[in-house]
């Protein structure tokens, strides 16, 4: 077809470019593979969290009890069951129980607005919900809950069967992404695709591992960590929601449990490298592989990985949309090199096509299409959207094969690797989350008095900016509140600009390039009309110093004392920067947990004034920070288990 690729673990060009190595004969569904491990090694530890551990032998009874309860309450094979749990051992038991009941699991993010959660439950037509204590609290006590295990309860919803527009009888899970209409859109992944993806992962990463899971269940990279670990007899360390927000705690988990492998977005991994820079041989010494995915890999992170780690610690850059079952390409680095998304995984077929659907030559930009064993079944209940994105594969050797149109622009290098160039449409990645700009725009247009809206990423692709035209003056605070009640936090713009009209291209369409240029030339300062009321210079004492720290991190000139950090455009990764900035400006370094509990300038100033004094002595702030981090790292190393 079009060029060359590589065998797993080999640097030799041996097959046609874009065609991954063949997969072995079909394996059993992933939960059956886990039970096979339990038969062989019942005493081996399977899952650990902050409250305890379960062996492979211990996993089966709880999962079977849950499956029996689901069946008793009327969950039929082929049904869909929502899993509303915090990251924990119980969450893993819930997944196994749902699959054992021959149903598909539908993960629900507890941090979503209530209306969004209800929209997912309705769209998925779930017949039951499995929840832990936190999940039951979010969903409410009105549901008819029935105890299933010590930690899990089931509520039946008696939903109608899902529309027969997607093949769901053999579905393993349904993960929701944002749609261009503003409504959630469920990607249906069958057991065959999940097994193929997991088998490919086992070929690329042979052997067992101690894997640190930091991905939320509703993020499809969780599939890689959970099933890639448990089907091979590895040990899964589940970080809590609180721990995933605190890099210091994540590093402590790696040291404590002797973690050998993990997967996270590059920006989070960059924060981990920042933390351990003063002790590069210490808390990460057990790692042999770090996988990054979900957003482009910065060359800086790649270089720093090899500057900090010992020789032989691999950095693997993975790429793949949810519609291709977690990943479709990978590039393993054992030393610094050009950043690419690499080669096809086993079982994948990659096509770089021009606008006429013809294969592009090496070095020529084209759109990436993915075929092969991992292509999902489609979008649940959305035949038109499925038909637009999942197309007949004219290049496959077998009849009836399909390929997924990614919308990503790429090109082949002379060495047969793929370079990622950006999006074809208006879909972007913000902090590792896929965001369809049209979804945010559609929701803004539903606000009274808003005539039209355009949403763009900021130049760093870390936040969104909204441009709106209105029939009359509209409070930008009200716009933000409207979106926050209906969309995930990552989809709520950090800044809003009211404009009399949008610039247009010669053919009458909104000129997004001119708006983007406006952002680049205007800098990072937000234009919210409620932001410019009180600046740092107008305040005294701790409030002024905390406000200065916020201004530094958020890159804005004026910071109100009573507005939430996240409403001003902050995000979880920026919290780590705020921690450093507060230490610099106030002499006190609050914990990440404290910053998440106190999210306004006024609250943080009050916390700092009432908290312990900052480090004493004549050392510089940076020196004190390094000393404190080294002490934390040494404590973590001292608590490491075999």
C-alpha cells in the first residue's frame, strides 16, 4: 500500500507503511482473561488502593455477587449499566461484575454537572446503575438502591432498550465524548475491539507490571491501565481522586509501591519531573516505562525524561481516539529524538489520505484514517454521525471492513513514522480532554440575549476563550454560570469577549483565523467585565500577596478576592504552579488539598494567616522548596514496599 512500518519491539522496516503487525488468534474477553489469571495465581495481589488490597482470588466473589444482583434485578445480557464510582478497588470490582453479567459498562464522571450526568444516563438508556457511597450521594437517595457488595449498591432504572442503530449486543463499554450539538455522544466499544486493543498492548509491553492508574474511569486511557494490567497478572495501584490532583502524592505512590509503569498526559508528567528534579535517582527509580497520551508530547518533556531517569527507562508516546479503542500508534523512546506519534500498533491499519481519498506521499500532509481490529462499533443511537465518521475501508483485504475518519492532520516521515500536525476541524485537546468547540458554541447560543458565539483555544491550548455577539448587554458572569451548570469544567471558557460582529472571510463565513490572531496579539489577559474590579495593588497584607500569586499563575492583571480559581481560568495542573507562587509571595506553601478546599483569594489568605508559619532561616525560597521536596521524597522512599 503506502510504505513501511515496524514489528513490535523492532526498529526494522518490514511491512507496508501503515499496516501494523498481525494479531494472534482472538483471545477471550478481558474479564475471562482476568479469571484465568485468578485460576493460576489466586494469591497474587491484583488491586490496591489507599484502603487495602484484593488478590486475584478475592476479585471473583465480589464481581460474581454483583453480577448475580444485576441479573436478579432484571439487567439482561446486552444491557448497559452505569458505573458511578470514585477511583478505588470497588470501582474495579464493579467493572468486572458488569462484564460478568454480560452487560456493557458506562463510566460516569462524578465531577460532571448533575444535568450532564442525567443526560448521559438517559442517552445510554442504562438499565441499572452501580455506585459506591459517593456515587449514591451524587445521584440522590430517591433511587431504589439495593446492596450488592460491601462497597457497592445497584439501582434499576427499567430503561427502554437502546435504539437498534448501533451494534450493542456484544458491547464491552460505552464512553461518552462531547458532540457538536452540545449533547454527550457515546462511543460503543465491543468485546472484540477491547480484546484486540488489550492484546496489542500486551505485545508492545510484554510481561507483568505494577501499574499506577491516574486516569479517571470516564477517560478511555483508564481502559489501558486496568485491562492491560489485570489480564497479564500485574498489580494495579489505583490513585484516589485526591491523589491524582497532587503530584507529591503521586510520586509518593510510585515510591511506596515500587511502580514500574504508568500512563498520564504529558503536562502531568512534566509536573512529576519538576518535583523530582532535585533527586532524579530517588522516588522514580522503580519505573521502567512511562507512557504519555491524550495531548501532544512537548519536546521539553521528552528531553527532561532522559535527563532525569537512568538509562533504559522508556518513554512511550501513544496516540489514538476513543473511536479506535484507546490507541492506534505508539513511539517508544530510549533516548531523545524527534517527536512523532510513531508506528501502527498490532492489528491497526493507518491511512494518510488527501481530500480525494488518495494515499498521500511521504512528507505530504493528509488526514489520518484508522482501520483494523480496534475500530469501534459507532456512536450509540446516532446513525447519521456514525455513517459520517465510520466509513467502508477500501484498502482492507477483507470485505466489510471499516475505517474511522479522525479529523487529525498528519504526514509520514521518510522513516515511516507519523507526525501529528493538528486538527482538520474545530475539535481541540484541552489539558488532555477532547473538546468539540461546536458543543460549547451551541450551549452559548442557548443563553437568552446571545445572538452568536465562537469559541477558540488560547495560544497555549490550555484554556478556551469565547467571543459572543448579544442583543443587549449581558453579564459575562452569567454566561460562565450557564455553561458551568451544563458542561464539564474543561469546556467552560476562561475568558469572554463581547464583540459587535464577527470578522468574515470573503465567502461569508466567520474568520476564525482573524479571531485567533486577536488572541495572540492581545496576550493572555481575560476580558471578563467582573475581573477588573480589585487588583493586587489596591489590597493590603496577605490578600495582596495571594492575589499577586494568582495574577502570576493566571497571567491576568486584576484578581477579585471572591471569585473561584477555576472560574478565572485555572485548572488542576495550574494548582501546582500556584503552590510555588504562593510560597514565593507569602513564604507559606499550602498543600494541594488545602488549595482545592480554599479556592478564592480571600479563603486562601485566611487559611495562610491562620496556618503554620512559612519556613524559617536565611535560605532562599527556591532552596527551602528543594529541601522540603527532598525530605518528602526521602520519606516516600522509606515507606516503599516490595
